[in-house]
C-alpha cells in the first residue's frame, strides 16, 4: 500500500516552527523524543552523538513534528467499490492516559501565580484502532483523544488500508463497550460482524461461578466456556438464571445478575463457534498488546502528565512509527528542503 494513503504531502508551512536545527538533527531528536522522556532523549543525544541540547528544545521540536504529522493525517472512510480482500480483522479499544490542565491566574494583588500551583490533573481516554487482512501480522493503527466518531473513522481507515472492499467480510472483536459496537455498526454496517472478546466474557463468568457453584466453581466455569464456544448461549443463561441476585442487591454485589444481563443484552455478539470454524480470533489480545507498545510505553511512563493537545499529537507520532511510515515522513521533508 502506498504510504501516500496515510498522509497528505508535507509542506514547511503546515505548522512546523522555524528551525534552529538541521533536519537530520531534528530527526534524531524526534526519534528519541518519540520513545523516551524528553530528559532521557537529551541524555541519548549526548551519549550517541556527543551533542548537548536542552530538554526544552527537544520537547519543542518533537511536539512540533508530532503536530505536523497529526495535522496532515488523511482519513479514508468510504469502503472502495472494488471487491477487496476476503476478510479483514479489526479491533478497537480505549485506555486512560494522564492529562494536566494549567491555568493563568493572579492573586489579589495582581501578581501572577505559579502555574504549578493551579494545575489540575485528570485522566482521558485514548482510543486505539487496528486492522489487518486475515493471516497478516502487520496491522495498520490509528489513535486519537477525539470523540467516538473520530475513533470509528480511524477504524474504517485502517480497514481500507488493509484492503477492505465491498465484498470483504470484517471480523471485529472488542469488549462490550457500547461505543465500540455502535462505531462498528456505523462505519461498516452489515458488512461487519462484532464478537465480544471471549476473555472479557470469562471475567463475568468467573465472578458468577463462585455463586452458582461455590463447591466447584472451576468445573462450572469450564462447562459454561464449552457451551459458549458451541454457541449454546441459552444453556448458559439457564444455568445463571436461578442464581440471580434480587433487584435490591446493588450491582457491585450481584455478579450473577451482571453476567446474565451482559450476555442477554448482546444478542448476535457471541458467535464463537463460527469464528473458531473460520480460524478467526475470539479474543482482543492484539489490541491490548498494541495499547502497551503504541500508547502506554510513551504516554504513561512514570511521572508523565500531558497537556491534552500535546498528548493528542504525540499519538499521531506514535502511530506513524507503528505504521512504518517514519521514513516516508522525513523523506518528504528532505525533498521539500532540497
């Protein structure tokens, strides 16, 4: 797939600040800053190149390129008319990252107050998407701090880059989050099937097993897993039903009721038999692993708190690297500078 499908052509006027450093040096600064804390990036530049650059400069250059990359993302969301590959596997999930807000304020005498004393910290969900043709081990990624529709558009974009066409079957896997199911339906419609992550389901069954079969919860659990893999969902609901807690019991103390409701309210999302027969995944371990490698290894390092805009753009930088378009980005800038 031509990398041009991932990014628009780059121009120096698209948000990059005036450069006090050469492009090759900026590349090395951004390379380290994309993977390490900015202070660690400064140390690595000193170690490998004998160059001392202030941490603030590395941060500024890295974030400028990250913003440039994010601004030049070009999402394709309309499934092509051609047939496409036979099957695309797609997954989407969210993870929380730390965000800090700072406020300009003054005291009663009009003196500016140190922003460190007015900052507020919170967590924000970063949504990650991936897709690849069945049999491939090289997915395309998308990540955003934007809304659910933006995450859904990125999922469609990843599927299209994976070769999805009008005759492609899309096999989507995720936990039971309503927003994921809704986005799969919005961007793919009847072309896609959505499967609840089997291991997420098992967490509900495991909690219920201690009430349904206190003397042999493991045996009960294995029986329900076998039933679910055979699509015998009614038998599982029948096993849960007589043990449901009364409505007066809070949800937090009602694992059987929660499990029963979780399965009952998601018809059509437990076709494990069909997936296994088609040699398709029934778990979303791939997206969970990608959360660690694409997002968490940089944006959740100890002590890191991000301004929301910077976190959003760093996600673009991280996915550019994960999608193996790093060289394309820098080659584009070198050609513009020539």
